[in-house]
C-alpha cells in the first residue's frame, strides 16, 4: 500500500470530498478551528509513526466533520419538512409567511412557518391530531420545532386534549407542546391555558391543569401569573371565563346531530370554561339518554341556546355555571 508522505495529502483528501450544504458561519468557524487544532496535534506527534495510522486518524476527523455538517443540515431540513398543524377554523385576515390563507381546509402549517393574524381575526389549529391551538387577533407565532412555537406577540390558547366530540390523539397520550417567549418557556402537564405577550410582559392564565413558566414557576387551575421584562412576578386569579371569551370565537365547529345532550353540554363546558350543574337527577338522566337532532354548527354558547330549544330541558348561564333543569 502506498504511503501518504505529507500534510498536503490530507489537504488533497479534504478537497476531494463531495460538497455539503454549509452550516451557519459561527458553527463552521468552530468546526474549522477544532479540525485545525487536531490536525496540528497529530502532525506534531507522528514523526516516527507509520503514515497509515495518521491517515486513519485524519479520516476519522474528516468523517466527524461531515457528520456534524449533515447533522446541522438535517435538523433544519427535518423541521421545515415536518407538518406541525392544520387549520381547523379561521376568520378575518390571516397570513402564513406573508401569504394570505384563502383555503383553510387545505392549509397545512410546517416547520419555520410564521403565522400572523390581523385585527378582528382568529385562527384554530389542530395540533398533531391531539390538541387545539388558538390564535387571537394581532398575534404572531413561529413554528420552530416539532413541539414548540415562538410567541412573538399577542395571545394564544392551548388545549392539550381534543375534548368531547373531537378526535383524540393516538393512544390517548398527552400532546407535547411548549410556548417559547422572550420571558421564558411555558410548558404544560395536560391542561387548558392561555399565554399573552404584550405591553412589556408575559401573562399566563390556567383554566385547567398545571403549567410551568421558565422551568421554575408553576401555575395551576384558576391562577394567573404576569412576568415583566425585568423578571418581576405578580400573581392573580382567573375564573377561566371572563378573559377567555375570544377562545370560543375560534372554536372549530362540531357536528352535534345524533349526539347525547350531555355530550353537547360537555363540549360547551370545555370551550367556554363553565361547569355544568343539573338541578335534578331527572334532568341529568334525560341529558344522558336523549340525543340531539339537527345541525348546530355555531360557536359553543350560541349553539347551546339553539339546541336546548329542541329538547325537554332548559339551560341558563349563571356566571361560570351552566344550570340545566327540566322544563
């Protein structure tokens, strides 16, 4: 076997390698520095070693460089090619990468997509077939990872469970999701919550379950935390209804025909944040045995008003409670 007699041979080997997509300049500089240092170390200590050994070491360094380049390339490619969510409902002006969304049924959100909503607009996204992500008006988010968005401005709501009458995630597993903000990352443990970035602060409100903020603060049902840019934390309460009315406007329509009255009530309850209270055992029994007939594809609270007119029950909203009674 021929021997490689000089460092020029290694340089020739590097030059003969097929080209790869260039990584970010900062990463490329670190790679070049590391390879150059390793090359010098090997060259200094190989004076009386067989050249074949130095060749093997040089080749291993070369493979490591290429592996790093491929890792940098594949990560970006994978994120951009991955489907993150699909649009379930929209109204008003909605842009995806500065492109107006016109056909909501065919719209797919992919990695690195940036969505922005205008005044009076709203959007509901099915997240990996298991969760529901809602965007309020004047909101901008970037889908930067398989389980994470970057909330730049505005207000979003996330429900990790599809809820009554909606498709559940395979195996019933909790959908992973995180909201990155300039104030910290918000993560959940099976919940309904809202995050709002604006006015120099992040406000996180929890309707159900538990969320962590920045890995240190935990908020539970009925709690609301505000974190300022300087890191000042203030706590208050939320009833899950008053500041959440915008969520119902973007609630995807469901088909209530043939559904039990109780199922429809549960859907309204989850979407509106109100609890259900039956005034008698008879009222509850009727709700759990009688089915609805007809199409009631409206916002949840409006649908409640309409479908209750078709059954032998009445429902009235009292603050945070839906009171159901027999006629």
